[in-house]
């Protein structure tokens, strides 16, 4: 699967390249739109979080993974608002 065909989680933007990356619906089937960190047993793991909080959370995760803060901010602020969960 090439880079361009890898689906992104429509909540956090994580690439979902392997079956275990995908979240699970309440019937334990694979959810095609959301990753395992955002979606479990048919529900968002961070239900009630705001767009701004999600962006901040993603920045912190990216920093922990070694990404410079400015790059993490730029990516999160440009990507997350365009994802299905956050589009108005």
C-alpha cells in the first residue's frame, strides 16, 4: 500500500496502515474511519473533547514522539480541523 492510499483517522489524523491500527465498532467489527486510540467499542475514547483540546493533545503526542513543537503545531492546526469528526 503506498503512502497516498493509507487512510487517516478522521479524528486525530493517524495513518492506519495495519488492521490493528483501526478502531472497533460496538459489534467488534473494524471501524474504517477512526483509529484504535480514538475509537473503541463503538465510542470515541475522548468523547466531549473540543477541537482545540484535540489539537493540543496531538501536539503533545507528536512532541513525545520527537517532533519539534513548531512542526507539531503547524501539522495539528492545519490537519485536524479538516477531518470528518471536526468539520462543521
